[in-house]
C-alpha cells in the first residue's frame, strides 16, 4: 500500500474555492446580464433598421404601393417587426424636394428597456433610424 502525504497547510485551504466563487459570482453575473442586454439591443436595432428600410421602399414607388398588401406606410414599415415590438414602434415620414428631385424620409423610433437597472447603465435607450429615398417619377422621362 502506498501512503499519500498530506501537506501541512491542506486544512487551511478547504474553503478557498467557495470564497473565490462567492467573490467572483456577482461580477460574472453582472457581465452575463450586460452581455444579454447588449445582444438584445443589437437585435432590436436591426429590427428598427429593417422597419425604416421597409417604409422607405414602400414610399419610394407609388405604383408598387398601390399594389402592395399593406394599406399605408405605417403598416408596411412595421411588417418585419415581431408582435411584441410592434405597438411601441413609432413611424414618421416627411416629404421634400431638393436639387435632385423629390424624396421621402422615413424615421422609425423605439424605446429599448434593459432587463436590469444597474448604477451607471441607462435603463432605457431610444433607438432611432432614418432612411431617405428618392421617389420614383410617376411617368418615365
């Protein structure tokens, strides 16, 4: 039989792992929540960007808008949004004319709320995307 030698200081290290875990667990939890909120923010910003782009495409061609399944610009812009984000999306559009012709500017705004509220981290962020497109002429030139 072999005998294992036990170091003299072995009894003092018995709870070291538990203490280290207790010290690091709040920091690791905080990093996990920050990562989750960042991923959610990125996801919702992509949705808002797609909605602004959809609204701009709808507004850019009056002939396609007449044949579209969507009755208005607001509905067309919110087509890619999921049902949980749709009620909070705000869609606005402005028309104008510059030296290049007529344009439509579609702006989509959404207020993103974080999962948790930690000091130093904002609990809500407003995501705004604006897309400007030229309106197709009503008759070929």
